[in-house]
C-alpha cells in the first residue's frame, strides 16, 4: 500500500535521549479507478497547472479543479473509487520511503566520489583533478563505469524507516531518522509492516 507524501523537514523527539525524526505530510488523494493488478489511478493537488488533457480527466472522473496531477500507485484490496483512506498508517511500524535526492548539478570527482585530490602546495598543478583515467596499450580506452566528474544528485533513493507516530487529523507522518530529498520534495511511502 502506497501513499503520496511531501517532506516537511526534520525535528527531534522530546524524550531523553532524543531521537532525530523526519516529518512528512500525507497528500490528500482521490482514487479515480482501481485496476485488477492491485494498482489504482489516483489524483492529487500538485500545482496550478491546467490544460485540456487534465480537464478531460477531471470531467471523466468527476474531480474538483484542485486535483490536477495523476499517478498510479499500489493500493489495498477492496479499495474503491473516491477518497483514499490513510487508516493503514495508524498501525504501520516500518515503511519504505522513495524520494529524489538533492540535485547538486555538475560536480567534480572529489565531491561526487570522495577522491583525495593531490597536495595543495609547492607549485604543482594537480589540485582537485581526478588524475589518469585511461589504460596503456591494452585496452587503450577508458573503461566503462569509470568514476569521473558529472551530474551529482537528483536520483531516486529508497530508504527504510521506523514509524514513530501518525497524526491522522493533520496527515503528518513522523519517521525515525532522515530521508533523502529537500524540504518540499514529493515522493512515495510504502508500508512494509
């Protein structure tokens, strides 16, 4: 069973010793149609974007204007079209959270892969470069998968977290530890047990 969430930020519990926690807002979701394979097409509010394709879907499923983003997620057996219930989160103990990591753009080898770099003194020019990348006569090319500078971050990452609590009234899910992504990032939470 999956839920669409938005990362609010981090905090900590007031008990001693305190535990770092991440706060997630469970997004209000409407089930449009349920398929046979345990998945369902759902709609939720994402932005003010509206076009004829979105308006056609809203008219087809009888949705309000605010529900303008559609996604397919896994749902429990017996789920019907209408409001998507979050009652399952009350008993959840362990969840898997999938979000995109913070995007850091094009980065060098030292930041992206933790390379050591060269000594930073006495007139040489090594600095933060990655050094030699190729081989000699054989194979005479750079091997696939060589760690080099490039796009760093903005990749989907899934982590397991224990559930500390769930506030059903406000839709706030509190997870133990940290999860990837910036504050405001949207992703999925899947109940493991």
